[in-house]
């Protein structure tokens, strides 16, 4: 499993590297000293895991996560205990206090392995991995309510923790599926990953406007306004241009 250590303190990075030598399944492929450097390296190397400090010069670890279109597993390593609740709101695997204790690190790695094992079981045992086109219909169940929906009628998928909210008509049911898993099955000619929280149906876009920081703002037929991240804007323009 490929990992990147993100921390502005050189000694903290060295110490964590040393501790991780006890876990041969974790391969530290790179380091970063701030959020901007980390974003570039994550997008290039596509690590499975990041060890992330929170308080760094410039942007915080939370700021960095908000800019990523796809987020690897996250284990926070920090000297500040007051951010623990917020860390789990962004689905972090664990929150390790500095100096990192070997036992706590082992616990975090075990959580990572359990999470990976669960994802693999879900994909291999329960999920049909074929690509779905806009003409396919999907079964959606939320509590006692059920729908059989044509994908062309779904205008938006929105990430809500470990769930995804599905927008069609006036309905917005939740399904137990990550946005990354949905993206792998949806036809990219029809569905586009606008940012880390949204996948939009390109056929449902009514208006496109320039937006903050070089991004775009999409107006959908249901009235939703979805920001396209700066990085995805480049891909969007390439896809939609002649």
C-alpha cells in the first residue's frame, strides 16, 4: 500500500518513517512539507494512504482535503487534540497524537486493513462492476421507499459521508455507496466528477458560468448549483470543446 507523509516538521517525518518500517505492507513513496506540495504529489502518485498533519504553514490539512477531487485513506498525525471531532467528520481512519506511539500506529494500520478488506469484499461479492450507460435502470432503496430509476433521469450524485444522495425528480434518497465507487461504474460520457463531493449528469446542465478561483459553476435542471473544481475545470473544458 503506497503512502505519503505530509508534515512540515522534518523530525516528525523521519520518526514516522522509522515507525512504519515495522509495517512492510506500507510503502512510503514520498513526503510533502505543506498542502500545496502534497496536492501535487497526491494527484501524480495516487497514494492509497496519507499521514496528514493539520497545522502547517499556509493551508491546513483540512483545507488540503477540501481541494482534492479524490481522497485516499487519511490518518491524521498532529500535536493538537482539539481537531479530533472534525477529523472524523471528514472520514479519517484515525487521529494520532504526536509523538506517535507505536501501539496507536499499529491500531491505525489495523483499522486501515479492516477497511480495505471490507471494501474488497463489497466489490467482489456484492457489486456488479460493469459500466452503466444512461439508458440503464438502477434500483434505489432508501428505508421503506424503493425506485427503479433510469440513469438518464438522475441529474446529480452528492457525497454524504459513506453514503451518496441521488437526485432525480423531487427525490433525494441516500444509498450506501461511495462517490468513488459510483464513478467507476458510470459512463464518463454522461456523468462527470465535478469536485470531490459531486458527480453531475452532463445532459442535465442548463447553464455554465465562470466561478471563483478559475473554476466553473453549473446550473442543473433541478435548480442545483454545482461548483467544478479548478482542476476538474481543465478536464471539463477539454471534454466539451470541439
